[in-house]
C-alpha cells in the first residue's frame, strides 16, 4: 500500500503541471481580453456597448459549456475534450481578428472562442484531478491548478499589451491562437477515462453509494447548500467579468495610459497566484465556507476603498494587489465544497453547473458595464453594485452545511 501511495503521489505532479499549463493559456488570454476593447472599437467602428455585448455572450457561453464538457469528461475522459478545445480556442482567436460586424464578433468571440476556452477550463481540469488524486491531495491540487489561471493573467496581460503595440491587435490574436494549440499536447497526461468507484465519501452525508448522473443531479439540486454556492459564484462572475472587460477603459477615463491597465491586470494575476495557493492550503485545514466568506468580504471592502480613493496609477496598483488575493481564489473552495457534499464521480458536471451560474453573473457584469458607460460616461453605479453583491455573497455562504475539518496528526 505504501508503494502504491508513493506511486500516486509521484504521478500527481505531471497531472497537476499539465492542468496548470492548460489553464495558464486558456485563462491568460480570456482574462486580458479587455485590452482589445479599444483597438476593436477603433478598427471596426463598433461601440463599446456592442463589443461589451459580444464579450458578455462569451462569458455566458464559457459558463454554459462547462457542465456539458464536464459531463463528457466524466463519461469519456478529459483528454479528448481538452484537445478539441485547443482547436476551437485557436479558431476563435483567428475569427475574432477577422470580424468587422457585430454578429461576426458575437460568433467568433462570444461563441467559438468561449466554447474552446470552456473545454480547457476549471470544470474539466479540476474534475479530472480530483478523480485521479487521493482525497488528502485534492485541496492543494485545486489551488495549484487554479494558480495556473492566475499566472496566465500575470503573463498574458503585459504580453498582449506589448503585442498589440508592436504588431497590431489582429496579429496579437493570431499569436494567441498559436498559444492555444500548445494546450493539445498537454492533454496527454489527462487522457485516461475516470474510474467509476463503487462508493464515494461525502463529508456531509457519510459514505454515498454510487449513483448515476441523473440521480446525482437530482440530489444536488434539492440541496440548499449547493444553491448557496451558486449564489456566491454568480457574484464572483459579475465582479470578474466587469473588471476584465472594463478596467482598461476605467483607467483611460481616469486619464491614465494603457500601460497602467495592463500592469494592473498583471498584478491581479500575480497576486492571485498566492491567493489561490493559500486557498488550496487552507481548504485542508478550515471549513471552506469561512474561506469563501473571507474572500468575498475582502473583495467588498477593496471595492469600497477604491471608490473613495483618488484615481492615480498607484491606486490601481494597490487595488489590483489586494483584489488579486481574492480574484480566482474562490474557485478551489467552491470546487472543494462541491466534492465534499457530493463526491468526485460527477464533480466536473456539478462544479461545471456552478460555473454556469458564475458566468450568468459574468454576462451581466460585462454587458451592464458597457451600458453604464454608454449612458452615463462612467462606471459609478457599477462599482456600488459590485460592492453590494460581494457583501451579499460573503454572507450567503455561511448557511452551507459543512462538517468541521478533522486534522490528522503526523505519525
């Protein structure tokens, strides 16, 4: 048994590194797409509201695709899903560079690119890792994989800004397409189909007999705790989509250069590397609902402080550093709570559904931000709405039923 455990620990690192690399590329491009809003506006003549709508559709489609891809991965394994997603993500970037009309942009950026990114995102990657790792490694693995998305934002935000300035926005998208194809070889380490265990252990309900997907969905949808996770994640999506889409324009409205925006996005990504790893580490030691409470509450305080602060470059940098600690750090405890409540057999599907709620919020965050600035010339009421939703998300997680973490002393 010791040899088997050692073997599983050694095999965990190639799997986690592959998932880290895939998420780094798929999320790095998505989370810095706001840098393309102004170039797209100038090149196509489309309004910010129109481009925001295309990006909002992309937010929703990215979320809607995840439970579908999660179910496919649960049934046939993650490898095929990831390889197909690499091709679609590359195609979406190419088509976006060619789009000149609103419907073309919606199709390319809002549908094809979003589906490709969804196939190589959280639900598939974390579901695959949880099904292949022992229970004591899952919280850390979730944080480590999640840090890949944060590192991608840290890497791609300044890189995209540099490529847009040096080669133009169209060629920058072609380079993103080439990067997307690099995720296909990484699917090799995640190609094996998941095993169907006869029993899964749920922390909240003891040992659960194996059930089919339909029965498991029914159980989850009748559970109040599961809906609390959805409600909190809705707010998370609203917040993140609003910022990644409109932070560059907010910086411009404050009279600051585009380099401040790309630097702020990079700082968010860099800061969240530590936030994600910390969330994964703490998830094995404390109740995850309290981790979520702390993350959302910190986010609300950060937004309120930003509203009150003078709008200089350092305001954006400090705001980005604080915000980055919470940015995608909500993902590991949300995935971990889903696994605790319902086991890992259909985790990709069940967590994928929470990501759908996340991206419904993302749709409104991206879309309403465009409407706000078109109607009023600023984002004032969006910031207040963001702070209020973050505060509500902090408290909505507290009723979640979660067993206390039992720490095991070392031998």
